[in-house]
């Protein structure tokens, strides 16, 4: 059997009629940038989120950038963030001229360890960026309280968690801004690049409208320095056609995850769900991750590692005074994690095949097993290393 990591062609065929109709409508309209499709999608997505405003933009990276600038982040400021994320989270911070200040992750959930944030706050801290990684949300309540006490805005990176809910609030709607990616494989994906920012602030909304469109307040009048970051009409129409499916797709992701966990929980370290988890990715840990990945590949199962090198150890960020060993839980996870196939069109038979292959590998190679005991070891790693100053 062949089980690809993802299959966007199968995805396209599951929505072909709606998407084809939407694309044709735009092509025939003669209106391709900042038109009615964008406006309708922004309104519908805002309604889905329960947010006052949504502003479409060109990518998730630029959604984070625009949100940071709208929150007042600029040159030489500091932004607290995790290193265990897609590097674009960090690129967006760098694009503002600010410095990323890294905190470690929680060993259960792979997302920001909110207890470690306060010690990183300095007079230059201008934002905190929790990343809802793999589809699971950061524990926002203590973070919001900390941000309110210190006067620091929280900007949620929702790229991997569109549709997740935390204490009745959609991901992205609790912080000052929420930044979304519509990269094709995301829970809600365009057929190209795309992103959006949501906010409840009218002032923030108006600023985002200017920033994404050359800083213009009206045509050819530039009130501030902006960029070109717009969600085009074709992608807006495609997203609008798919939005009604998001709830059912996330439910299917959860069902697939439950099936994986049921089959694998005694064999490998399966995801721990602290908050609502919409499973953009289903990530396990193995004691022999590389061997397992190789074996699965030979058996026709596609896997990936999210992410093999944390941001603080990437060449682009090595110029800073951050070293290996500084973020022990992040680095521990990096060596053990493996993302299994996860997309709504995956069949139960395919999921069962993946489970069987993993079980077989662990049977012949017991070192590949991972359990709660390893998880305890990760916690020891955390507490045995004294905090290192990252800057
Ligand atoms: C957590 C996270 N943040 C930001 C991004 C950037 O989004 P985009 O690829 O749309 O620029 C991604 C997607 O790769 C992501 O996964």
C-alpha cells in the first residue's frame, strides 16, 4: 500500500466543482486584486472566527509581520517566541528589525512553555508570539494575564491551528492579533500562497489595511511605510469555497488522530492533548526516529520531521549568542519527532496500514519504542539544565 504524507491532488478532487466554479467566476470578472471576493472572504472568515475584522494578505509569514508592525514592533525591539516552529515565524520577527528571544517548549505538547516567558521579559520586549504548533493551542490564559500586567501584546501564530478553540474562543481571537497561513497543506489551504490577520481592534484593522497596500490611506497617498501583501481574488474565492468544509475536515483530522493514538499508544509516544487539537500534523516520538522513518519509506509510507533543526540552531540565527543545549526540551524533541501522514481524505485502511508498519518495526527493533518513561526523561532534561541567558 502507498500512504503519502499528503495528497493535494486528492484534496482538489474532493472540492473540484466548487473550486472550479469560484476560479471561473473570478477570471470572468476582470477583477483580480482587492475586489469583492476578498471582501466576502474576509467577512465570512471573521464571522467563522467570531472576530470583528479579518485582513487578507499574501502569506502566513507576512500575516505575522503585518501583525507585529501593527502592534508597534520595530527595529531593535525584542519578541519572545519559541525556536521549535517553522522558521517563517522567526523570519517575520526579523523582517521588523526586532530580535527573537527564544523560550523552550513544554515536553507534553511541543508548544511554548508559558511558565518560562516572564524571565525573558526586558524593557525592550514589545510582543510575545505563541505558536499553536501542530494544531494544538498554547495555554493562552496565563500568557494573556502576563501580557496585560506588563503591557505587552500577544500575537498568535495560528498557521497550523485554523479552527482550534480555546475556552470557547477560536484560535487567533484571544490575542491582540491572530496570524493565519493558507499554504496549500494547511487545515484551510489556498491553491497557492495566502494569509490573513484577525483582530478585534478597529485601529489595528485600519492600520493593517494600510500596511498591506503600500501604506496607502487612499490611492497614491501614503501615510506610512507599507508593503505589497494582498490575498488575490482567485485565492480569496478558492478559500471562500472551502471555508464551509473546514469544520468537517478538522473533525476528520481528529478522528484519524484518535485512530492512530488507539493503535500506537503502547508503542510510541503519541500526542498529549492539553487543549483543543485540530491535528494539522500528527507527531509521534520514537527512540529510533531515523530508522523508523527509513523503514516506513521502504513500506510506502511518507513521513516528515517538523522540524529537524530548531530556529536557534539554524545557520541564519547562529550569529546570536545562542548555543546548542540552551533549549533542552526543544533539542530533545527535535531528535525524536516524526510526523505521520495526516490529511482529511486519508482512509481508515491507510491509517491502519501505517499503524501496522510502525508496530512491526518496533517488534524487530525494540529501541524504536518510546513511552511515558521517555517523557519523564524529557522533564529531567528540562530541570537538570540551569537556565542560560539567550542574549
Ligand atoms: C507555524 C508557522 N508559522 C508561519 C508559517 C508561514 O506561513 P506561510 O508559509 O504561509 O508564509 C508557517 C507555514 O509554513 C507555519 O507553519
